[in-house]
């Protein structure tokens, strides 16, 4: 079903007094909110705030909070059915990637980037990759599509944390790993010639990072160096920073950040109610975000808090502090970001304008 994102112009979502806050990740799709660090926990300092069960198999989100690994101890591997994104929240992570077919034919150049806060490396299907944590206090957010890949970690002795994973000297069980869509590529040698945070072709912090037209190679986007769009309707500004869109994922998901201004007319401003046919997760990075889901009391989220909204569930959101920023993940290529960008213009700054935006409605469908 194609996404239909509507704005109900009449009122905000109904509230019944039910609480969105839960202590851990639900085992079936429902609206919920989690405090920073809460969720389904895995040994080694990792947490799943969204799983295949909680998202209806749309995606899973994994937060790995750990120290530096001292080496690339996660063996190079490929997924044939799983798209995997690496988004650094704090600290630094080094990620390597190369399309498998071109690697085997020696027709492409291996790429690596050192990801700092706000940087992302996106690893499509059929892409050799490995990574390592570089600082004592690193927080890495992984987005894996489709949801359900978390079962790999709960059913094997491997960990998403390089410190706790198998070392290079251990030989993985190929047959067992193939059952979980993990195919080791033990001949792949990660390059070590990084200069200014990168090795291999493409810009990093020295120029614009563009999104490709397909998913034939890794995607690298440095913080604020990717495409940006400014939506200025409904009496507030929203800067949409798409990191991965439906065009790069065969319309299976999208991921990016939104920087949101408060309403210019204060508390009388009303956020449009959104109805999406795909699942949506929002994680706050800066400021304070109020989210209202139909049937629940509003919740106010701060740094690290997450809210998940299943498909076809009305919700709205509003900034309660200036320059509120959150990461979004949607379960399709035409989710929240797609519809916001359809009513936005290209933008070249990480900041929204100082002048007041239009008070008109955002869009009708």
C-alpha cells in the first residue's frame, strides 16, 4: 500500500490518560516511548529500543554503548537481505565498506570513514563491511532492515560490540552464520591509510556529500554535509536532513534528522496530526520534543529518549525548546521525511532563519 500522510486540520490527537512510557521494548507493535538506555538489553552494553517484534518487522534499532575495541575484531562480512546503517551519536567509529561483486572483480576501490557524532555510513545489501570503535565512550546507533535481525545476536555468541565479538583468530561457523544472513569475507583486508577521516573516493568534510541514485555502494554522509531541505509552513521551521531515502533502499525504509523550531505564536500553535501507513520512530538528539499519539497522554522527550508509532496511528509532534533535533526512521520510502520534503525547498544551512515562518498549514493530501 502506498503511504498516505494526511493532516487533520481540526484538532490534536485524542487523549485518554494512557501512558506511552514503557520499561522495555514491547513484543508486539504498539505505540510506546522509552527513556534513554531502556529497551531490550543484550550482554556487552547494547540495547534494542525497537525490534522486529515491536515494529511489525519494519526495522530494528540497536544502540551500542562501549569503549574502543583496539582493532577491527568484527570479521568482514556481507548481508544478502539486510540493510545496515551505522550512525554515530558520540565518540568515533571507523567503518569500512565495498560492494561485494566489484570487490571480487577488483573493479571498485574500498572505502572507509571515521564517523564522528552525526555522521553515518550506510551499508546496502551485498556490501562487505566491518567496523571498530575508536574512543573510550562511544555510542553507535545501528538501523537494520527488515526487523528481526536482532535474533542473530540473541541466538549466537557474537555481539554488535567489537570488544565482545569474535577475534580475527577465531574461525566463524559459516553454515550457522548463513542461517542469519551473515556471510563472512575473511579475505577482505581493511585499508589503514586514512587521511583526514577518510580513504577511498568521495567527499567527506571537504565538500558536499550527495546521495546516490541506487544502493550499489556504501553511502557516507558527514554531519550537515548532506542534502538539506527547509519546510516553513504551519508556523514553524523544519530542516530535514535525509541520510538514506527510499531511492537508496528500494523503498524499504528511510533515515535522517529533523531540526525543529517552536511555534512562533507560542503555546497557541497546533501541530498537524500525521497519519502514516508505515512505522515511524523518533529519537531526540537535542532540545525537548513533545509527541502526542492518539489514545495516549502527550510525552516530552529529551536527549536519547525514543518514541515509536506503528503504521496507521495518528500522532503529532512539537518542539518545546529552540533548535530541537531528532533522528527519524520510517518503515518505507515515502514516510514522514518524504512528505515534509515535498513541501520544502533546498536549504544550505544547519540553522533555520531568524525571521518568522508562514502560519499556513503544512500540506493537504
